C-alpha cells in the first residue's frame, strides 16, 4: 500500500508549498499522519484542533453566522476552517497564503447522531494556493475510531489527488 502522506510531503517540498491543518472530527489524527513522515517539518506549518465552535470562530475565523446557519458539520464550515487555518498559520510563519494549503475535517463519528446529521457524515475542506476553497462530503461507516481513521485516509488521498501527484 502506498504511503500517501509521504507522497503529499514530497510533492509539497518539490513545489515549495506548506500545509496547515484544522481538525474537529479527527482530533489531531490527520496532523499525526503527516508528522509520521520523516521530513514533514519542512512543509507542515502546524495544526489546530478546533473541537468547540468558539475555537472555530476565534482561532480560525469561522463566522458565527455560518455555524448557526449550517452547523459545525457542513461543507461551508469545512471550507471556512481550511481558509482560516491557512490564513492564521501562514501569517504566524511569515508566509504568503499563495504558498500554503489549508485542509480541514469536520463530521459526526458517533456514537450518537448530531441532530439531523447522521453518524459517518464527514466533510473535508481544502484550499490550494491561488484557488477557492472546496469541500468533499463523505458518508463513512464503522465504529467511532474507524470513521475517524477513514476520514484521515480520505483527506490524505484527496489532498494528494488535488495537488496533482
């Protein structure tokens, strides 16, 4: 099985790009996937685990309106998290956002559904240099841990596909 995280790190190094990660559902697992790759420190700026909505608002600049209208588990919030973490970490690192990718995860891992949002509903947010943010909706199944792990693998695979390796 190919190591997609290593391929992402290698491609980012080749392009002179950096990575900023915002996680809710995955709670640090996505950043850990990248950190497990030797040399990740050359491109991974950092990660924000924004589990509470107040953290999404105050650290990632996700608007209260988006959270109230669409909920934390939504395409709109996933995109806003990716944009927010890219802006915040790029600024903190003294970089222009045109060299930084933002990626985010939000979703419902269970054991209970979140209102009308079922267990296994996951949104990935992604913003590449010079592009608008996009999101991907996933419907995953399994235990809480299996859903979180599948979300990480999906995020890494999607990122690899989007950066064109």
